[in-house]
């Protein structure tokens, strides 16, 4: 009898609660009082979903595991640990990351997470300036962020930090100082995102009324370049438009996602995507945690929105994600996965992009040179 090899998946677990909603955030999350979080029942629901999905998807191997949210550092570590152990039954992941907010990270919690199999913490610092943290509506101040990062590093876990830029009246030197201060504390990875204003958020509402002070596009570009110069000088690799790592410290879960690996999303509002022949099936669990848990309590997969990605859509998505990375898009791999020539229908556009130096081709690898990453979205759109 023929046996099929296990499919590698990047496993994502969504924890859908935060202590309060930040005014710029449009993630699937609800504000909750700590005592109202159903720690045990939610862990039971997630592990049930894992078992049911495993049965319907066949033989899977967990390549990486990422707890995102929401604020998964609010989850009782022993309950989060139950989920880690259930996922480990699909093969030990290379990396187990938990997103943390400075307000919910203590020394005891960091070591408990480590004891439950977590290997990496991603701390939502955003800024080391109190005025910027107030503008972003965050619950922590700069001193709290520094404390959280220090204790995360002291716990022996690998540590990444998130920074936001493009805030009102943000001098380049301050952003660079913040990033370097985090490296000095022992952070090995930085995710640096320009503030985007989503229409459905409080910031979106303020922007529509003309009451949200913001940096201009030129200022945002200057901040991006200042950060890139300073972090490259400190030996960090700028390996994706918004991500920097010391050698060997890339975020393996995110890299798996950008390379188009199948991903298994578990939890309320989580998204999963697995190949089915040359196409792929993507689903999104409904975001209401109560409806999610109640379906699983009845022994059924939770309600989900589903879409089928045909081969041309898979090619477009792979180009979108891959061209934001230093490694670029692997055209041969994409051809094998979809049965399509990824360049079909875009040869003229590609020739123009190559001629302008917006794109470089090295055999079967297509990439945008780092010096053009500020224009990555426009360049990719030109290839569609
Ligand atoms: S803590 Fe994070 S997930 Fe929660 S509302 Fe703020 S930005 Fe969104």
C-alpha cells in the first residue's frame, strides 16, 4: 500500500481577547476583564479543533507554532501548554512563539511559558516614548516595555520586539534610538511596521474627521530608511520589508508563511490554508469565541467562511508575499505547486521591471532589490 508523506504545516493559534482595544487595531479580538477569560474551555476547544482538522486533513507535521491575537500572554500558561503538547503530537515544531503585551508579561509567566515548551516571545513594544504610547492608546509606558523585554531576555527565550513608525512628530533619531536600545537589551529580531489607518477603527474614524495627526509619506519613507541604515550597521539582516534579524534569528513561522507553506489556523477568527491539488482551500473560523467553542462542544468543526484559490490566484499571492522577501519568489517551486508557468501573461511587464532595475532574476528566483523595497507594493502590482 502506498503511504503519503506528512504535509508540513505552520500552525497558528488565535487567542481572541485583549485587556482593551487599541484605536488602530482591526484584528479579530474582544476587550475582556482578566477574570472573564475562559482559559480552560478555550484550550479544550482549540485542542478539539486540532483533532477534528487532523482527521479531515490527513497526515500533518507541525513545522512551527505561533500563538497570536489578541493577547495570548493573557492565557494561563498551563492551558496554553496543553495546546503546545497537542500540537507537538504532530511532530515537534522548530519554533514556538507567543505574542506578548508588556502589561501581561511577568518573570513567572515567562518562565512558565518556557517550561511549557515555548521557545520565543514576540513583545509588542511599539515605541519607547511615552507620548507615542499614549497616542497609540497602549496600556504600557516606556519603562514597562523595557522591563518586559529585559525579563523576556533573562528568561532565556529568544525575543523579538514590534515597533511602529510613522507616528505623529516622530524624529528619525528617536526611532533609531528605540530600535538600538532594544538590541542592547538582547532582542534578536525586530518587526517594524509603518502605522496604517484601517477604516473600521477609531483611528479610521478620526482620520475621516481630519482629527488624526499623522506623519507625511515622505517622513514615513525617511523613517524607514533611517531604520534600515542603523539596523544594517548593527549586523541585522533586512530579510523582509518589515522584518530584521540577527544572523540565524529569522522568524521561522513567518518565513514558512511567506514561502507559501500550508498553514493551519486554530481558534476563533483563525485562518488556515492547505493545498488541494493545484488549487488551495482557505477558511476562516467565525470570530465569535462563544459560537466557536459551542460548535466544538457539540463535536463539530466550528463555522467557517471558505474560499477556493485557483492556480492563477495562488501564483499572484505567492508573488505578493515572496517579492517582499530578500529570498524572493521561487518560480520553479511555484510551477510545481500550481502546474502553471508563473510568468505566463506577465512577460512584458517583467521585461520592463527588469530593465528599470525594479526586479532582479537569478535563474528561477525573482526578487525586488532591497534598494527598491519602498516601492515593493507598486512594483508587484505592475506584474499583475
Ligand atoms: S493589544 Fe494588539 S491585538 Fe489587542 S487591540 Fe491592541 S494591537 Fe490589537
